[in-house]
C-alpha cells in the first residue's frame, strides 16, 4: 500500500474535547467510508460509529501534515474528475493543496450547498440584483476569489472581479464601481481597508451598503473606518477555512457566528482549539477532525450552535527564551484601554547593541492613552525579564492603519520578526 495513504489513517494522540455541535452518525459513517476507500482499506475495516463517544474514541485527529498527505492522495486520483486547484501561500511551510470540485451538468448541488445559498439569501447577505465587487485576491495561492464567484452566481448577484486595487489607476477603478452601482464589497480586511482609504482619499463615492469579509479578524478599529467611509453599511463576517469553505456566518460587532451544522461538525479541545469535520459530500477531500489552527469559544443549544470568539491558536513567538502569546498582549491592551477587540501587531528587531527589541503597535488608539498598556505589557511574566536584566527592550506605541503590513494574500501580518 502507498505509505502516504497508510500514514493518513495512523492514530494520533488522544485529544479531550469539551464541546461539540450536533452529532449525526449517518453522514460521519459515509465520510469515513470515503476516506477508507481512498486509502485502499477494506470496507469492513471502517470503525462502527453510533455515537459521539464512538467518534472521539475511534477517529484520530487530523493535523496539517495528515491533511496535506490526504489532499495529495486525492489529487493523484483525478483521472475521471477534475478539480479547481489552489493552495496555501507556503510562506511558513510547504504549500498545501486546496481542492474544489468542478461543477458538472450531470451532478446536482448537494443539500449542504443549497443550504448555504438559502442561508445567505434569507439573511440578506447576497441578493438577486446585487452588484458585488469581489476584492479577494486573484492568483495561484487563493482559491477564494473563484469560490466566492460561484456563491455569488448561485445567489443571483452580478459580479465585478475587482481583485485588488491598482494604485496606478485607482480612480478609474473606483469611478467604474460607482458607474455600475456596486452596492456590495467582499474581501479580506486588508483589502477592505485599502478600498476605504482610496475612497476617502479620492472623494469618489461608491454606494456600498453591505460588506462581507473572511480570512482574518476585522477588529474594532477597521470596523470603525469602514463605517465612517460607508455610512450605514452592514458588515458581515463569513467565518471559513480554506480547506472546506464557509463554516459560520455572523454580523460583525455582534460577537457571534451561527454555525452551519448541516454541513460541519465542530469540536473544541481543552485549550479551545477547533476540530473540524466537513459533512458536505461535494468536498473532494475527506476532512475529519481537522485542526486548522484556530481557537474558538463554542456554545450550543438544542436548536443552534454559535461561535462567540475566534483567534489563531498558534500566534506566539519567542523573546529572550520565553514563549509570548499574541493573545496575552491583546488582552493587556484591551484591559488598559477599554477597547474590546484592539487591533495590534508585534515587531521584533535586533538593536545595534545586540539586544532584542519588541514593539507592540496598537492601531486606532492615541499614544497618550497607552500609558497603562505599557505598564501591563512590561509586567507580563514572559516579558518582565527583559527589563529586570536589561537584556531587551519592550515598547508599546500607537500606529496608523497605513503602517500595517499585508501578506501576499492581503491578510495582516501580526508578527513581524526582523531579528538578525
């Protein structure tokens, strides 16, 4: 048997879960049958799953390496069925394949696909007659622009393939959006901020009434900017994972996203880390108990499930031998400024004298309001050593949104490590 396929089904260390969404063993068993067939294992070796307890006991967690192997194995068997092929950017690790099935006339949409479109239309996210500027990046390492177009088509909207603004002709682009009456804008927060600044700078009015975003947290500072440039705009968060699509939907500012329980099974472990199972049979890759790297707060009732908070679980760095978590810095800034969801990033450099320097940049808060934040951040146990030993420097300062550094996929880089 192919060694890669054998590794896909290797057991991993047990993970204790603390919460989960509605569990239905029928689609889970079908998903496992597909996964085992791909690995060449006999059908009678699929574990018998009749309860959530069976599921957690018999099905291992899927990490990034396991997902990557499964994606490559799926793509290798594409003789009869083609895919739209995308990938992660590969800036920190080897690029992972992201596959989406191509539409075929002989195959009807799945119930899960129909449910997404009905959900979006009933909640007024996208409607027939909308003119939507798609600001998601166009390119090899983002399948999102294409995927969003397919969603918009099914919702009956007209689509403007904006991509990103080109500074050499930004006025022409904005004038065109105004000319055709673009009333909806979609993109990552980085792209949305770029458009908002361009509208403010040029004075060209674009009649945007709704904004939908995904890719990363928006934050209160960026939200305030969008609402100042586009008065009365409704801002909608589409929480999604590149590997499987849109998982939950919520209005920004409400603090919650409603989970699409018909299409996804969500679990959280004792650290709040998300484990995700995609129940939609149209997804080419059988994603089961996948850990994408997000930490969430999951609340469930008999009727629905809600995600109340989302952040990356692996946003940490080493400073003078100590592990520092970005969420600890954000919590200190929030506590001291009263801003519930402050937008920050961290810049790491090496000074001329060889000492490491850590700068926390806080967006949308004046320097004069950061005195307490400086004290709280410097007093964190993992950073206090820098001052006590005079071996490093820690600074907290105000920053403007224009200073934020974006990745090639138009996401804000939250940790900038320039140490030499």
